[in-house]
C-alpha cells in the first residue's frame, strides 16, 4: 500500500498490517509519524492527562549466569563481587519509597544459580508485609525459577502470586526474535517462551507490561516481529497494561565494544516510539523513557504517542551501569508534564488514577 493509503487507514482508526508498518518505518518522515501517533494517542486518551507512578527499582541480586552481551550490571557468580540484598536493606528501601508517596516496587534481579524458589516466595511475603505492591520477576526470571525448581512456569507464577506477587514487568524482552536473542543472550529464555509465560500470567489473572530494547543488532523486520508478537498476544488476553520501548545503552557493554554500536539518537527513539503507538492499537498505554532520553526528549515524546511518563524511579541500577544517570523527582515530572500542556496524574500499576 502506498504511504498515503497507510496514512488514511491510521487516520480512520483502522489497524495497519506488518507490511504497512515496514513502509511507514522506511518512508515516513519524523513529523508525519509524530502527527499520526499523536492522533492515535488522542483517540485512545482524549483527556489531556499524562500519568506517572511513584516507585523504585530494587535489584535483589546482581549475580547472574545469563551473561547477556548488552548488560553492564551483572556480576558472574565466580567473580565473588556480587551481592544479594538483606531483608534489612529491602525494608529500608521500601520504607523510603513509601515515605515519598510510592505505591509499588519494581523487583528484578539476576539469574542467580543457587537461590531456591522458596527464597523468592519468602521475599515476596516479607515485602507484602510492608504493605506495597510488588511488580516483579520478568519472564526470564520465572523461566529460571522453573528450571531450578523442576516446576512448570505456570506453577511457578501461581506460587509467586500466592506469596504476594501483584504484577509482572516486561523486562527481558529485548527483541522478541530468536535470532537476535541467540546472539545477544543465549542463556536467556527464547522469544516463544517469553510470550508463553506472559500468556500464562494473563490467564492466571496477573496484569503485565511489555518492553522493547532496540537499536543494537536487530533489523527493522525483527522489530516488527516483536511488535506483532505483543499485538497478537494482546488480542488473545488483553493482559498488557502498557508498552515501553527504549533504546539500547551501549556504554560499558560487551556487545557494543565488539560491534562498535553507537547510541540511538533522539530522532531514532521518537520514530520508534511513534511506530509503536501506531501499530499497537490494542495496548492502551505507551510509556516515555526519560531514564534513557532525559527530560526534554521525554517531554517531546508526549507528542509522539506516549501518554505516560513512567516511573519516578527513586532507584535505578541497570541503565545507570551503562553510564546513563538521568534522575527526576515527582515535582520535576509534574512540571515537565504541565509545561507540555497536559495535566499530570499519579497512577497505580493498573493505570487506576489516584
């Protein structure tokens, strides 16, 4: 279909095909994509609101056997320099989060070779005793727990839910193409498993998010495969609350040193953000990535399809390990949103407004 016909479909509120998406990605200009994505965003969110959540990322361990080539955060078990958070450290981080108005903890960690499933169940019970929502354990972690315990991933999710897990983040998706995953992270679950675990979580009643880390070794066609997998599962379950695309941060990572990968530009980020908003017509919310882009580009992203400013991220370690250190308080987020002409509203994980 010619570009004009694709524009007309989008403006009419109709779904575009994968072939249409590739034409857009290759031929549409930045301003055209922004205009179309903003139109989709206004159709889904006619009120001038931009939501955000107050939380912190807690990485319960940096010890990991996955050794992903894009990660600057992990410590190999044999290195002896990794750690596992104590209950006292966990409690202090949760108390600080709640004192700042936080409603949830984003809980993720490395694939530790020795911790049993009971460790994670006990950690969840402890955290729920602190009266906080736990948005935790990405599909690769759940797959890892299943391998160590001998249980199915569905059984693992059910046990974690019983211990207090409230929702699952979309981490570990990277690019949902098995070619890419085999090269970047051969020790991590494949794309089919990632999708299956998310489907199981949705069927068990958990809401989840989905992410995309782009701008490394993937092709446009593989980005499309990622978006198609997310859209297809959302058609089946409706379990994704939001989609968060963010560009690979290459500094201090093994793959960037080997491949001389350069950091994606702000224009490349805004294009991919807009293309995600246009294609994922069944995922209601799209988050800006101020953590990787900084406040001004995140502000611009509100006109390229994003309706959510993400998290205050009182603490963030993984992206910081790649040399990116943007920080925003709740007050700064609210000011940025207001300066862009929108009304800021705090939300919960499920997008209930407070």
